[in-house]
C-alpha cells in the first residue's frame, strides 16, 4: 500500500487514512524543487527564530545579542 504525504515543520502529514500504530513503513522521498525552502529564513529549522523582533536581521549581530544575553545579567 502506498501513502502520499507532505513534511510540514519536520512532521510527515499523510493524505488519507494512516496505517495502524506500530505498522512498519518504508519512506521514499520525492524531490520537488517547488517545495524546497528558497532562503535559509524560510527553512523549518529556522522558523522559530524568523519572527523575533528583539534580534537584528543580520545573523552576526543576532548571534552577538544572544551571546550577551546568555553571558550577562537577566535584567539588562
């Protein structure tokens, strides 16, 4: 039996009724350039950071800001 699905935020969403819990499955990836992230900011792994307004848009500045927060006092 073949199920089609799509990965969304790292989770495979199956179309149709899924197999029973505990069913062993084999996953085959179909490469589709249209669904590949166009930029690093669009990548799901970065998604939790892209909407932060407290960080600079420049990655190096954002890294420095986070480093200062980590090493500094909580109330600065």
